[in-house]
C-alpha cells in the first residue's frame, strides 16, 4: 500500500529504520483508515513534523543519524503532537519516563501491530477529548483534603489521595512505579513495587464504585499506570 490510498483519516508519521517493521505498521495503520508517512532515520524527522503537522508520531528509540530521544526533544520545542516512543530496550523505560520528554505513550518490541493501532487510536481519542474541552468528573478539595468523583467524596487514604492527584495531573500519560513512589513518599523511603500495586488496586476499586463500575486507571504491562477518562462519562453511583 502507498500513503494516502485509504480514506483521508488522521495522518500518522512512522519513524522506523527496520524496513519490514515499518512496512507492517504502515499496512495495519492504513487498514484502519490512517494516512501514513514513513521515515527511515531521525535526521530531518523534526523538520518534517514542523512542515507537515501530522496527527501522531510513532518514533523508534534507536535510529541511525539522530536517535529518537533527540527527535522527541526537538519536536517538543515547537509542537504538542502526540508521540508514541517505540523501544526494544525494556530497561530504558523508567529512564524514558523519568526524563519527561513529553512522549504520550511507550511501546515495547516485540509487539502486535494491532496493539500499536489500538494505542494510536487511544492517544488520538484523548487529544480530541482535550480539544473538545471534555471536563474531568474528578475534583479535588485542597482545604478538606478530599477528592470527589461525580460530586461524590471518595473514601481515600492520604496515600491514595496523593496517588490519584499525581495520576490526574497527567491524564493519559504513563507513570512508572518509580515515579509514583517518588511522588507518594517525599522522605525517599524504600518502598517495593508491590506496595504501589496494592495502593493502585485499592484506588481502582474505590473509583470504580463511584464511576458506574468503570475503572479509568490502566495498567500498562512493564511500564506503569495511567489514568484516562473515557469522554468524561460514567455513572454517578
């Protein structure tokens, strides 16, 4: 398939030096009605984004010429286009997240092309919701140190409240367990990932009870967690 033969949907830039993988991603994205442009190296990618303003960028971490981190940094100096970083180096994920380069999601190789398409759809849906001014059903009362969902006070512990506040501050963005630990415990105590998972489990249960059974907190395997409201909908209980 060649770019542009499908319906004129959102335009996705794929920056990937592996020819077979780039072609596979292109085929799957075009089958989902996206317009696709493929670049095989990082050099010139940021300039291309500036000139063509794509709707999303799939950006490989390890690229010839200019690496993906550098491309992401440069793009973020002039554009908020959604960027999905792709990496085969799982050990890089915490460092990537910690750098807060402004990427919107992280995908680990090997992956299913269908998973990538689903991630692209999710990030574009989030962007559309933000552009349409979809209000979050969540409000924080700093004076009372409470969180309310659909006007209903959530019965949260202090740690759960801090955890929710951190996730809500970056809707749709993946936060690693180490980032959450740093935000939850300012005294830098040693806390296991299992402790964070336990707090997340309790938080998700309490939110779901007040949100019509729906849970907006997602667990991203090997990465961490993110909070994403689905169009601001949900039951008030």
